[in-house]
């Protein structure tokens, strides 16, 4: 059994990383190959079935991976870059983001026939374009330099903003779906979750920044210690409120990303490597875990 599980985990990681590599060679978004590889490995050929092969630890594993990914997204949000960005980029990440959210939500609700809660979350997720998707496409699009620059910076800046919005929307519906009493209580609980997330995430980020700058932590331990704190903050915040850890680690990344911290370049590089590996793995796992019977019943609404 252990040998079988080892082969499954190796297959998932290898599929994810090789998909990234092939996507780089083909100059196409890696997410396309993630989806194809996961569907082929799971529903089509049945080589990988994460729910059966990994079992109860699958959900916590995905949760921890998403926490690290969101932290890295927050880490990439530099406030001075947004202030210095051209007016066109500012409109894309403000008015454009709101319009995109509204249109994606409407399409999911009226065309996809999803519930309003799922549609709002779906729309928030689709706001994120992300440099990992946009930049490979720009290399092939042949756009003029100014337009390409706008789209590049929109992808970089909108990535953590969209992630934060998706987390907030998800938080709201977590409390709305719980036994929270009347509608006002939902907002009270959501407010407490946001407050705790900001205090925990922001407080730990400030403390780590201070410790790093005052040489309380050696260089070789900065990245591992940060990684450990991301997991701890995720766990502690989630103990207070369900899934509040996702918001807490996003805030932690945003605060650390805007501090002047010694050795930040090395920290960013380490987090980038980890995030690439985790994104690859999570996409493969989620697509491989799709139920073939569900796929067979998809109609034109899902297109």
C-alpha cells in the first residue's frame, strides 16, 4: 500500500512539473496542460484517483498548499508598483476588475446555471489573470510594446488582488452557510474573522520583518522559518473561524511584501520555487479527482 501511494504521489508531482516544462517549450499557459494531464491521468485512464489513493489527508494537503500559494500571491503585491503604474493599468485593476467580476458572475449564474454563491466566487476567481498565464501568451501575441506592458502589469498586480477578493467572498459564504443566525450575525462573524486574520497575519509579518532585519534569524533559516509560520498562521486562524487561515496568510504575504526586509530577494525566489511546485500538484490533483460520471453529464451550459 505504501509503495502504491509513493508511486501515486511521484506521478502527480512529475505530471505537474513536466506539464510546466512542456508548456514553456510550447510557449503556452501551463494551466492548459495541467487540466489535460489531470483529466487524462484521472477520469480518462484511471491511473490516479486522489480521493481513493490519498484518502482523508487529501483535503488538508490541498488546504495547506493553497495557503502557501496565497501567501506568495500576497508577497507579490507591491503597493508602490500600483501607485507608479500607468493610468491604464490602474483602470484595468479597478474598474476593469469590478466589471469582470460582474460579467463573469452573470455568465456563471445565467448561462452556467450555478447558484449565486458559487457564481460570485467563480467570478472572483476569474478576475485573476496572473503573470504565469499572461506573459507566455504575450510572447506569441505580437502586441505593441505599450499594450503588452499594460497587460503584463495588470497580470502581476491583479493576481493577489483577485486572490484576496476570492478569499473574502469565500469567507462570507462560509459564514452565511453556517449556523450563524440572522444576516447581521454573518457580517459580525465575518468582521471578526477579517480582524483576526489581519492581526495574526500582519502581526507575524511585522515581527518576522523586525527579526530578519535585526539578525535574529540567520540567512539560511529565513525562508524555512517563513514557510513554517505561514502554515502555523493558517492553522491558528482556521481554529478561530473556518477557513480564516486563507485570508490571514494572504495578509501576511501582503505585509511582508511591502516591508524593507534584508534577504527578501532570496525569500521571494524560494517561495516562487515552492509555489510553482504546489500549483502544479494542486491542479493535477483537482482535475484528476473529477468524477467521470459528472463529466459525462455536462451539457452546453458548462462550455
